[in-house]
């Protein structure tokens, strides 16, 4: 009887999975000034612009100065946007350049392929989030109140957007399609998420819409972790993010298994 190879042992190609994760991380780390530092600088610029526009800490939401309230939303927005960008650009560029075969040909099962792409996107988002927290805490003066909420919503938010990025990258045939996905799905959900304001200030109809927006629960939960303030049930937010991520993971895995728009 032939001996099992390392790839066959445990039915998981650990070497291939590790290599794919290293490749995905190298993609953004090799151009860290663009993929890591730029989003952090952009968040700081947003913070300064809003500070000038609204007169610094002259306004408040509840007992929290507006500029302190704003910081967690900016950090999370930067995290999830870059998690989306990392996975969607991997597939989009590979499809356009015609080298997507380099991703599909290695002996990786669909679950392993999905896991490698997903971890790369999540890690990019978490690195940006950590740097954003350190940088904006200097200006906004916040500290972590509930570490579990910060960790959970950071991972859950980056995971959801990384999965959406994979779906967008698989579905899109050119960058125009990817821009359509971003402009008509990602951006509306972002601006209705309470990043820049308390959703309680919205008209009733839009407030109801916000209560079904997973982006809102990500930002609200993350803000709860950093500031201790929240607008919706934290337990409901945890449940919604678990359901959303399980659903997106299932859809994405099914697309990869079927080779939807990535296998001829």
C-alpha cells in the first residue's frame, strides 16, 4: 500500500493552503505604503475634515463628543473596504490578466481555496484596523472598553466584506462590473450604516432600513467595543453577523465549487 503524502494526510492540503495565504499577504505587504498606510492616512484626513466642518468637539451624541463617536466608524469603514478590495482585486486581476489558472490549478479543494483568499482579506483589514485604532486614539482619546466586541466585530466585519469581495470578483468580468457592485451595494450600505451619524437621527423609514443593514451592526458593535455606546442590541448584532457570514460563506463556496465564471 502506498504511503499517504502530506497533501493527503487529514484530507487537507496544509502546504498549499499556507502558500496561498502567504501569497495573498505578500500581495498587499509588498506595496504596504499603498495598501496599508494610505487607508490609515485617509481615515485621519476624514477625521480632520469632519473636525473642521463640525467645529471640533462642540457637538456631542449622547454623552460622547461627536469626534470621538466618529472615530470607530471611520476605522471600521476602512477595515471592511480594504478587506473587500483585497479579495475582489485578487480574482479580478487574475481573470483580466488570464492567469487565474495559477489559482485554480494547484491541488487545493474549493474550501481550501476559499479559506486562503478569505484569510488574506481579513488579515489586511485587521492590520489596517489596528493601525487606525492606534492613530485615531491619539486624536479622539478613546480606549478599548469591551475587547471581545472589538475582536468579534473586527473579524466578523472583515470576513463578511472579504466574502463579498470574492463574490464580486467571481461575478465581475471587467472592472466596470466591479465598480457597479461597489457603487450600488457596498457604498449605499456603508452610508446607511451610522458611520458618520447616529441612526436614531434618521427618518423612521430609513431607520427601519438601517435595522436590517449588517454594516450598521458591525459599526455599532465595534463602537460599543471602543466607547461602550451602542444603538441596537449587541446580542442581535452578534446573531446577525454570524448568520450573514455563514450565508455568504455558503454562497461563495458553492460558486467556487461550480466554477462559476472562473472555469471554462
